[in-house]
């Protein structure tokens, strides 16, 4: 992948998302469209964004019984996403069925621990141990289930890469040096995540909410 940056575009207006993607398309490698975008714009919005000419990462974080997730994966074949997410905590059977139902050219990756969560948050949900340990556990489960890779923070990607050498690793919650973390709790810079083994760097607000998105995308690209 020549440019690992996928721009997260969860803008409320479809035209704004399309225009922004068009402005920076030469300096990113793909577009990440999440649950907010999908609920607002549906399949039509995905097709519209695909016209920009970049790979689509459909970040739906599917999590349900195996049969339901498999049918959902089959339903999005027509959208031809390059990457789709499921929650690794849905279990091995769910992940196996999700991968079996995915399109031939779609990578299925398991979300481990959201970058908005820390050790204290996990403890409150009944998960013992650190976020780092939980990510490694779920990464091992995702690998056993036959997924292509996982989603984790930049703070865990090196350990996961050491454990799963040929995995495909998506790292969100990235912030260029000197920028605010916002609601993200486990952040690193794009350069660090890439050096530690990230395959895809998901970057949203540092570009989409920048005063000059093109300049912001160029600056991030120059560090990679």
C-alpha cells in the first residue's frame, strides 16, 4: 500500500464528504466510512463516495449472532468494500462466519478494544487485566478464526505485529504531534504507528476539521 492513510469521513452532509475526499484524494490511500455515515446515507452514500476513486473501508463493527453477521456481510457485497470491521468480542464462530460470507476482495478485521477505552473502562465492564492484554487475547482469537487482521490502538500494534507477523493491522485514534487527543485515550502519532507495524492509519479530525484539510493531509503524508 503506497499510502496507508484512510480518511475517516463521518460528515452529516454527503456533498461535504465527497468534496473533502476529492480535495485530498492525492494524499490519502482510502476512505473510512463508519456507522454514523452509513446510518445517515446508506448504500447510496457508499456508492457516491466510491466515485471518488479510492478504496472504501466500511467500519460497521458488526456484532451479533453468527448467522445475523454472516447475512449482513452478504448484504454489503454489492458495496464492494476493501475492508469491513466486526467486533472480535463476538466470538470465534461469529468471526469465522463473517469471513466466510465476505466478498472475495474484502478484508475482514476484528475490532479489539476501542481507542476511547482505558484499563479503568474495561474494569467497569467486567474485563480483567489491562487493555494491552485484552487486545492480545482478542487478536489471537481473530487469527484463529481466520480473519485478515484486527483493529487496535497504536500502543498495542507492535506487540500484536510481533505475535501475528502477516496480519493486517488497522490503527485508529491517531494524532499528529502537538494536536489534541479529544475523546481518544490511547493515541500515538501516525509515524510511530506505521513504524510499529500498522497496515492502515485511520485519521479523521486532524484532516477533516483542519482549517486547511489539504495542507493537513500533506503534512501527515510527509511524515510517513
